[in-house]
């Protein structure tokens, strides 16, 4: 999530982590599902809000 929140594209994340872009896309979609959101922006907003509550 930190890479997504940092504004990285799926392609950039894939290159940094030595993964296929499709693999990153699948992981991102799973993150959306777990957070109950449908967009990158919503996922980032919810993740940042949760981090502020946790510490």
C-alpha cells in the first residue's frame, strides 16, 4: 500500500519488486477487496485514515 500511496503505477511497482505487472494488478485488486473500495484514491484515503488511528 505504501507504494500505491506514493503514487507509483502498477508498472513501476512491478519493476521495483521484480514482479509481472499482472501480478501487481491482482494484488492491488485484492487490496481493494479487503478494504471494500473500488478505486486507488479510495484505497489510499482509507489506508491513510487507518494508519492515523493506529498510530
